[in-house]
């Protein structure tokens, strides 16, 4: 909901997955929060909140969702407002039958609700990301540009990681750090 201090925008990104990547492999990656977080090259740190933490997000049914505190490197942020050019936010994950939903909450009232979905087209799997973002008007342009600039690299890293997983080169990242996303189908 927009007001005179906030605005909303939507994004839509998609990429074809290599024919060698199965739906089950892609879905297992989408259901692994650590894998998803690490696809963003700007992530500096991340840690899982316990289910009873005050910042833990909840599903519409009230079920605690795996919620991570994530710090990203943001070179465009003024250091007077954000020291060291970084921003820390919370991000939750909820599995679905065809992908994952996540909610990101950051400073200045920014909330991003996104869904990554696997869609089959002409015998090939595609990863589709749709996001609705509410953010302060003063930083909306920068936030949108940052999302657009990082999308291609994040999708490329996702696909490269899938190929590594398929070849057995990448381990079960989520298992090493405490968990897979819960909830959903």
C-alpha cells in the first residue's frame, strides 16, 4: 500500500534452466535457504534466527518460518546513514509445490514479497521470479536499480550452482548450516 512516503513496484525475471537440470534438482535448491542466500554475491554474512526470535517471520497460519538475518554490501548507500556501505535485513523462506516464497524486510520500511517458481515450457524448465516491493520514495529508484543489477548475476549463480550440484561438486549447503525451509507444499 503506497502513501506519500512510500511507493510500490513489481519486478519479473526469468531464465531457462539447462536441459541437464531436472525439476527435482532445481526444486531442492529452491527449498534450501542457504543455497538461495549464497547465490547473491553481495551477501557478507547470514545467520538463522531461532523460531522464537522477535524478528522471525510467520506464515499466514502463524507458523514460524526459517528467518535469516542477512547483511549485504551496498556500494550506493551513503556511509553517514549506513556505515561501511552495508544493509542488514531479515529474510524468510516458505516452500511451495513449485518453488519458494520469501519475504525480505529491511530498513526504512522496505518489504519485498517474492516467489521463485519452476515453470515448464516446451519440455524445458524455467525459473521465474516475481516480486512486489514496498519502499520509501527517497530510496525506491536505488533499490529498484540494485535489484535489476543483481538479478542477472544471481540467476547465473543459481544455474551454475545447479550444474555443480548435478555433477556432485557442491555439497548440501543448507544441511551444514542448520536447515531447509519449512512450510508450504
